[in-house]
């Protein structure tokens, strides 16, 4: 059974950091495009960052310079390091894995930035 599982969310003060993890089934981790998204209450889901199977990385302007996507192929895991967090970063964060014509989403992990 294919699985995509996010973890690492929580409550953090403004200016703080969190690292999110996304563990995916080995069968879909390789040869796939992996991305992080978020959805705040009342807003559409927003793409944040992506990393291709070849290692190409892209970021949304809203997080460029603050967030870093990376992966550990040995652990079938992709990460999102988030620094300089702001209250407007509060959202549910999702991992998406796209392999060929199929896509898989995790259940999401809540990130709350508040003092």
C-alpha cells in the first residue's frame, strides 16, 4: 500500500523554525516529483517548493530564502526546513508525490505560528 506521511508540525513562535518530514513508500519515492504545499483556513492550497528526481529545486516567492526543501533517498524522505516563521505561515502543510500520471498526498501536518 502506497503511503505518504507528514510529520514535524506544531506550535512555534514568530521567528522560530520547524522541520517537516514526509516519508513516502519506497515504490513511489524514486523517479518522482516531490513537493510541499500548504492550506490556510479559507484559502486555496498553495504550492511552496518542489524537488525533482534529478534534484532540481524550485520555490514559491513567498517562501524563497526562508524555506529549504531537501531529501534523503536512503530514508525515502523529503524535508522542508522552515526558518523565520511568520504568523501568516500558519496552515496545514501537505506533501505531494507525483510519479508519472499518479499523485499521492499525505494527510497534512498543522503548523501554527503564534506568540
